[in-house]
C-alpha cells in the first residue's frame, strides 16, 4: 500500500517548491530575524578552511546572495538532514528568500528559472544558459553547477566570467512595493539582487510576460560553486529547507 501511495504522488516542479517555501519565509531584513530558505553543501573536513577562504573572497566580490553562513560538523543535524561523518555542511542563504519577501509584501511573482550569467568588468550582461523552473524537478543551479560551466573564480579575481543566477517576474503595478522591499534589503544581510529590469523589457536577455518586469538575483550556491572550481569535492543540495536566520553568522567573522 505504501509503495502504491509513493507511485501515485505527483511530481513537484521547482516553481511549485519555490512558492511553497516562499510562503513560509518570515525573514525581516531590517531586524535580522525570521526564517530564510537555505542551501546545503557538503565538503570534506580537511577542505573546510579552503572553503571558508573562497567564501570570503566571493562575498568581497559581491557574488553571494548573503554573507551569512552556518557550518554543521559531521554527525550533527542540519534541519532534517544528518551530516555524514568526515563531512561539514556549509549552509548558505538561498536567493529564493527574496521571493518570500516579495510575496509577503503583496507582490505577484512568477519564478522563471535559474541559469548562468555572463559578467564583464563586474557588470552583468546576459544569461547564456537557463533552465525554466516549470519544466524541471531538480534545482537548475544544482544541475548547472554539476556541468562545470561557470567561471566564478575569474569574476572574483578579474571581474569577468560567469556566475549562477536566477530570475523571477513581478507585475509592473507592484513596482512601488518592489521598491519598498529593495529599500528594506539595503544594508541588510541579503545582498543578492543583481538586476531589476524595466516593464515589458527582457531582463539580462530573458523575456518577461506583458506588464511584468524581471528581477535577477545572485545564486546562493555561488560560493560553493567557486570552491568546486578549485578542484575540491563539493556536494550541493539547493533549496534544502527553512532555517532561523539567527543561527547563521557573517562569513567575515570566521
């Protein structure tokens, strides 16, 4: 009977997962409290110091969704996930937290997809790869990270290369509400907004629906993708769950 139940469960596409998590976000960027969506990446214990150094560099380069991080050693739990022995879980804020903030403010949103953005002299130019949320059950940034097609380290060191990012569209009539959310984020621990497009205009090359505008955010897994570019073992579980933001610390404190 249990097997039959599992077989009849409908597939949950990523756009539905984003909306499900977004409705549970309670993050208050001004106070630094509440629940945020998080990513979880595993590294070997002996690689943790290297991962921390890369994370710091990525944060300084402005390609992190947030400078907040949490490290959970092997044998302990991160939410409902048991971290394997010999591994450390690196928890970062997921940029889907932004979707929750927009929804909470009453902004109609439609998550579009995740992809790879070309950066030239520290200016975002365009998406060169994208996977639409409505057609995948696996997080696009998790998939793209596994393909070794980013050059995040080059962006950190030279200002040009490619990074992970995602895009959502919001109705143009909510533009003032979007502005309020962006104002709240100013000076907060969330630093992931990469580009805000004009209504009825492509955002970094991605078309939006009529009367909508696109908002592009930096992928929360960028720091760990940069660690992976250095030849270090990294296993990422994107959009793993919700966490109290007060359990996380600024990476510059490590």
